[in-house]
């Protein structure tokens, strides 16, 4: 059973997004790459993976209009990402795949591989890429990594809420997102033993996710991305330059990069 998909394209309150500001648009989902808005790249990738029902979390009028042009459902953005995901889960139900509008390089095959590699009994799955895979795919890339005993990992902004029980993970996801650059705090949430194991360099990220899931009554699984480029999104103008270069190369090589 193919999941429905939710694309997060809400606007964060506060300072203007630097990518949108650099391109003179109201939201970075509208920034064009290879003649298409970023949101269109993401929606097409999901459809390439065979996902028919796609919804977009949005509150920018131009993004709402674009989502409708792409035949996506529109769900009003809530106060933050976790609240928006919760609203999406109410509408779409399980299984529901989540990604972001700034995942400009997303490919249908990455989504299909993620779904194939997710254990059948997982309630929640998270796609992450190993540092080696990212640096092999994009030499010179500088990223923030989660450093655990099973490697250095970077998030890919692709998640799967695979069962109704996954609903209980949404609020916890908010806490993990807040600590995503401070893995010791994630370990600390799991208790003194886990924190000590992390401090000694013995805690794997797979074990940490599994324990976090157990603590809230679900099965949570780490899925390793097969392509390191799955961890590349567009957070700043320099990322946009990289994404445009990679997409141009992909076009020139017939989609093989």
C-alpha cells in the first residue's frame, strides 16, 4: 500500500527566509530550478514514486495556488512543523510520508527505496544518510552531523508515519527536531544509561531511535539512504547554487546524477 504524502511548505514567523529573499519571492518553495518551482520538483518526485495522494502544508497564497495547480490538496499551516504534521495526519491518516518543499533534489527512486527498506513492523521510519555517502556524492560538502557509534549521520527530511500508533511520535518529533544538532540531549532524554553510553562512544543512532520509540510505545527505525544526495536540501543561498548545479548535471547526463 502506497502512503499518502505530506509536503511541508509553511512559513516560519520572524525573519524572511534567506533563499526566498535572495530570489525575490515570497517563499522558497516558489524559487525556480531548471524552469520549475522547487515545490513542483518535490511533488513530481513523489508522483514518480507512485504516490497518488499528495498534500501541501501552506499558508502563503502563492504557494497555495501553486499546490492547487499541481493537483495537491492544501492543508493550512499550523503554528509549527509538528502541529502541521499532526493536522496532516488527521486528514491523510497512515501510512503518511513526510518531506519538505525545499528538498529540491528529491527523486522518486529515493522515495521508493526508502519505503522498500523500511521494516514492515516499523511504526515510524526516518531516512538518514551516512557522512561517507554524502561526501562521495558531493565532495566538499560541509554539514552538521549526528555523531554516534554507528557513524556520522545527516537527516534527509524524509519520514514515514507507518501506522496509527505513529501519531504518538509527532510531539516527540518536535523535541528531537529542537535537539537535532545536540545528540547528547537526545541521549539524555532516554536516561542516564543512554547518556553515559553516548559519552563513551558506544551508543548507536539506530539504538537511540529504537529506545526513543520504545519509550513512547512505538517501533522506530533508522533507514540509511542509498544516495548521499538525499541529505541535500536548500536552507541557504549557497545550497541553491549547489542544487541548481546538480540538477543541471542531472539533465545533461539524462538523470543519472
